[in-house]
């Protein structure tokens, strides 16, 4: 591992735009294995494959459920925004919020038990 890092330090990282083979360029640019890119190209074509690759390494949304026995969704939204979070209402649950900006488990509301981290799909009624 140390040898690889020393080599990268000496010669730098390759510029993906200089790689002429599309598949190899995407392997480097998006850090996705060649077999996956080849499979996506076969199934979806180049345009859809690149669209998938552009979002595949993006972090998932942080969704939280508001404990409505302790506060309202509006109160939770207001406090989270005051704490520096970008807050969006859940598209699937009236008790849910989607947070961006910093980890949800750092929020005071989480530490106090006023919100819990929960995927939006798990908020759907059974």
C-alpha cells in the first residue's frame, strides 16, 4: 500500500479526460469496476450508464422521523434549521424530514430522542 501511495505522490493521479477508452475512463473517473460498467452498457446504453455512474457514489439522503409526542414537525424543522441543517419535508411521510449539511446523529434533537434516524421507506405504513 505504501508503495502505491509513494507512486501516486511522485507521478500524480491520471487525468480521466486523457483516457480515450470510454469504459476505462469511467472506471477511473467514477471508481466503479469495469465489469459493472460493461454490464450497464450492455443493458442500458452509454447515455443511461453515464447518468447512473454520475449518481452512484453520491451519499444517500439522511432521513429522520420526528417523535410527535415530544414536538411538532414544524418545531423540529425550525430547530434543525437553526442548528445549521438544510431541512426538507419527506415526500412519503408526514412525520419525516430529510436533512443535509451535517450528520443527523450530531443534532441535539437526536441526542434528546426527539428525532430518530430512519429511512423514508421504513416510514411508510405497513
